[in-house]
């Protein structure tokens, strides 16, 4: 997706060898016009697949998923990392490792909002080692939902996330795939 | 906002005397059509005020803010409660007490994304004791941004949040105001 790649080249910031910061337009400040272009592109990539719900994970995935959902005309469910007193007690649960927070965390989705009738598209901002996507796939398997695929804004093509997700038999569509971000230089696949 | 009130009556669940769960359509599963109606209504309520940015707080505010931002044609910034390794070190910070998590937490916004040039609308799902709104107002004051107002989906009219925010000289617009939710019965103001 050219407009996204150009924006990453213009406003993305490489920290060290593995971290690409896109917090000026994707995951702290959000450019809603760009998110709309991203949402349209996800619809194009998954246009022939029936989808009844979008699943994402808090926090950075939520804005992307909500804007994209308008093109699919479906509700969004987000997996919770942080439980409040008003969270349901009857949840699907899985565990993931956070690359940016350097620790394991549990994710939960109320059993009310995923079922065997759902055909679910997973949407997230990044795919790197696949931790979040695999945990969401685990939750969808527990719910016996059909998995329509995984839609990713930025994939770190030099990390194994895609292979791990595809090994589960799940289709991955990434809008920008990084070949490398070594030495402060962003190279797309 | 009638469509919102009717939806709360239909799908809201009262727990105890103070908790209204709206997680089937607002803050766990999100009805994107309803969020669009909410976004349009926020635009209507703030139509004569210049706004350059929407500020919200993770996680439940993000979807509402992103959909609403389409009607204002502005970017969204969300305050972070949970810091990752790639978070900027130069942030505005404030502290809030979480009613649903029963503890204090810090919120942070990178100094890059709020300035004295910004005219900011705060958007959040709930206003109760005003903790989150007051912390966001504190951050906007640190940034010397102009505060255009606070837009709330559901206000607990029996708690002091509105008064505390208005005492700061900030306009509050709530789309549904609860008079009480005692004995499992939802009564609007």
C-alpha cells in the first residue's frame, strides 16, 4: 500500500535494529484519514470472504479496527489486557508476550461476544513474532469461530510472525512489509 | 440522544447501585453504526467551536474518539496508561483513580502531540467522579492547549464529575445522563 509506505518513510522513526515508531500517525496520535485508507484496503484484501465480526486487542488496534469495520459493516470486539471490576467472569483467555513491554500478559474476551456462528477477521497494527495474533487465534479456536484471516498494518518481515500464523492455516494480509530496519534505514519487501 | 438512551435501556446491564455495563455495544463489543450516530451528535453539540484535535484515554475511549474524529476532520491522540519501551521519555503526565480497577494510575501523552496551538475536545465513554477527565484537563493545561470541551457518551448524573469539570471552566456535553441506576432500574435525567 503505497500511501502507507510513503508515510512510514516520511514519519516513521527507527530505534535500534528492531523498533519502528509510528506513534505520530498510527498508535499514539492517529491520522484518521490514513486509517480510512487502511480500512478500505483491508476491505479490498478480504472482499471475497464473509466476515461477521472484527477482533482486535487493546489499545493500538482499536482505532484501526473501528475505522476498518465501517467498510465491512460489522461490530468490533477488542480483547482486554487489563481487567476491571465490571468485566464478565466467563471469558475466553489466552496468554501473549509483549515485545514492547517485555512481559507476558493474559488477554480475555467475554464468551458472550464470540461464537461458532462468527466469521472473524483479526486486525492489528503490527505483526512481528506473532504473539498477539496467535493469542487471538487461540481465543477464536476456543470460541469455535471461523477465522477469516489476519489483517496487519505493518509486518516486520524479518521476524517469524507470518510463518507462525500461516502454520495455523490462517491467511495473513499486511499492508506494509518491512524487509529490514537496520542502521536506521527502512527497507520494504 | 434518544437512540442511545433506548439502546442503554435495551442492552445496558445494571450491577449493584453504581455500575452500568454497556459492554455489548460500547466498550468491549462496539456497535460501529451506533458509534457513528454518537460521533455525529458530538459534532452537532460542538459545531460552533473550533477544534484541531480530539484527546481520549485508552482503552474504551479510543474507538468512540476515532469514529467521532471523522465528523470533525481532526486527528486523535490517546493518553496512555501503560508504558511500552518505545514510548517517548518527554511526556505530559497526570494521575487518575480508576473506579473500575480500584487503583491510581498514571496517564501520559507525548509532548510532541499537544501544544499551545491546539484546540482540543476531550472524548470519553463515561463521566462519573471525573477522574479521567480531570487528568486529561491537567495534561491539556500543561500543554497550554485550549480546551474546547468534554464530550461524554454516558454521564452518571448522581456523581460529581460534571461539577468538578465545570468548576475548571470546561463545558461538558453528555449524550445520555443517568439520574439513577438503583435497584436495577435505569432512570435518565
